[in-house]
C-alpha cells in the first residue's frame, strides 16, 4: 500500500457552530449533574423553561441521577424540535471541568451510532472540550472490514454535531472550534496509525505516510533509508531492524516556526515488536502493532503544530524499525555502536525501543534544541508502576514537572517519576560502554529512562514520556476513548508546545 492510497476521509464527525436546534437535528444531547436536591439539566437556550422542566421530569421518572458518564435517552416533549433527548451524566457540579465534559461528549458520541445529526448544549459549558469529545468518541477504525461485517446504517458513526453557543458567528467561538477540531483530528490521526496492522504499516510505508502528512502541512521532510543510516552510523536503528526484511527508516519532520524557543520531539516507531531473538510470549503479541504509538503521536503533533501556526520551532525525529527474529537478527550478547559512538551490549533484544530512540536523541541534540521530548511505548514496567492510563514522565527535574503538570491539567494525567542515581551502575557492561538492560527487574521504567539520559546533550531540558499502557486500550471503551489506539500523548505534547510558545 502506497502513501497515495492512504484514506483521506474525515476521521470524526463534522463539527459546526449553531445558535438554535435546526430541523435536521434528530437528537439533542444535554448535560445532567448531581444536584443537592436531585439531578439538574444543562439545556442552555436550546429549550424554553417549560420544555426544559418537562425534559428533567422525564429523565427523573426513568431513574436518571446525573452520575458521571451515565446515559439516559427519552422521547422529546412536544415543541422541543427533536425526536429524542440524550442526557449524559457529568457528576457533581463542583467536579465538572473540561475533561469531564470531554469524556461525557465522547460517551454520548458512541451511543449515537446510527444518528446523522445531533445537537448539544455541552458546548455552552466548554465549547472546545465538547468538540474534542464528540469527534474522538465517534472515531472508529473499520478500514479492513468487508461489506458483510462493516457497520450498517444503524451502526455507522455519528456524522454531524451542531455545537450550540450563544453567538455562532462570534470569531472567538470560531477560533476555539478550529483549534479543538485540529487537536481532535491529530489525536485521531495518531490512533489511525496505531490501529493500522503491521502488514500495512511497516517502516517504509510509515515513513511515506508521515512524509505525505508533513508535506501537506508545509513541513520540511527528510527520510534516511537503510543505506543512509549505515553511512551515518545509526547503529541502534540498524541493529534493531536488521532481523526484518522490511528495512528501517529515520524520518525528520521540521516546523521552522517564526522565532522563539526550539523543541525536538522523538518518538519510538517499532511497527511490530516480536521481541526479536528474546521473543515475547505468543499470548497478546498481536497488541504489539501498537509499539509505534510514540512515533504516531510525534508525527501527529508536529503536523498539528504547523496547522496551529505555533511560533516555536519543532524538529521531529522518528526512528522506524520492525523487531523480528531471523538469521540476520541481532543476538543477546551482541555489541552495537549507537549514533555518536557509544557502544552497547545488547543483553535483551526485546529492550529495543531505547536503542532506536538513543540514535534519534543524539541526532536531535546536534541541532541544539532548547527542549527535547521523547515518547514511547517503552516498558511493561510503566504499566506495573502506574497502570494502563497514567503515563510516566522522567527527565530533567524542572521540565519533567512542567510536562506532568500540563498533562494533568488537560486530562492525560501523566505522573512525574524519579531517576534514582543508584540504578545507573546497573547499566554497566563488562564488554561495552553500556548494557541495554539491568540484571534485575526492579525500577524497569526508571532504568530505561536512565539509559536514554546518557544520550541527551548537556543543557537540553528533557522529558521522557512512557506510554506503554496509555497509548493502546485493550479493554472496553471509556470516555472519548475506544478500543485500540488512544492518541496519547498528543494532547500533552501540543499543550506543552503551546505553553513554551507563550512562556518560553
């Protein structure tokens, strides 16, 4: 499959501003909170007082409480202009924030499969959050479904959402919607990459699709193939990729910006990870199609930075390889030379992500960025420590804490983690400068970050975001997140870039 055949259809519903409920609207989505004396509805100006009271009475009659993410659908009273009302619970009024609205909108969007046009008053609470939630909640991945298993009309995703606001012609509302729609599209783009099976997204194809997106957004694009990687001395990327017939790549996507600080982004792009010679157990290995979640997020984020016209310069480096066992694969005990000259004893070929990231980090630092963010589905230890929804952030103390704080503010909830000095000695090798793993299983997420720290240039503010669990949802849907790729941490990274844009 070539990049030219990459689907260009929208990844979510059409989003539009509206001042009132149009005749084409089938369902009105409202918010419901848990008030002290019972549920309270947020209907804005969509319904008159009498109709709003009738709606609330109908919801109470069927047991609606306003509990977070609770859905209650009732026939609409006469005069409301729609066939039905869908109330989504927002929880206690004091807890209603942008993330709660985003999650509520996502739950509603999934419930509205088969609906062509819906309107919502959630946008009167937070326009941007409602837009993002509806777009991402409605996202589905059906590219490989044949006609017999593809969703029928009553199962197709919600097609259009009219976001009710007081002044639909207001420039501020239009700007807010444009920004949120761009963010939602970027998150969905990352999801689309992650959900594409490795048979159709291998390093060469991933590089071609990244190039197509970057070129369309006005980015400068450079792709190093296996010959250029060998000539340049990128031993980590080549070592990981040499077991596969599908050769590795290093993609550079550059948004020059218009002055101010510069930020390097690096994302792990293992398009499939068998573990190599240190092969993984068969059970669940199919989920390793997600091992390029960091790369997907980085590609989507740098494209988004260009679309939003950020002043900050963003230089994205995306190493791509497939980690396979074969007669040409690297072996446990082999020594490779990372870009820049550091020699590494490969104790475990399944600790491959840090090898390709190290090459890209050294190369990125040659451009002297002020900040560097790398992100990767790097360690199972991240899930052991923090679970499946909480990214771990490590790095230089001040920037690490800044990234974690921003991530928590926007709802991706990354958590700052330490880099204990005593773990560094456990990465010493008897035959090389470094070993790629420690000789024990304690603090695996932290040890992986300590390995990466060896390759970050002095003076660069650095944050490493481990999204091993958060980048891929193997369980049931929640909030605006369906099964499969989640797009984490796109929203964190773009929010950090915007913060640097404003604060330096």
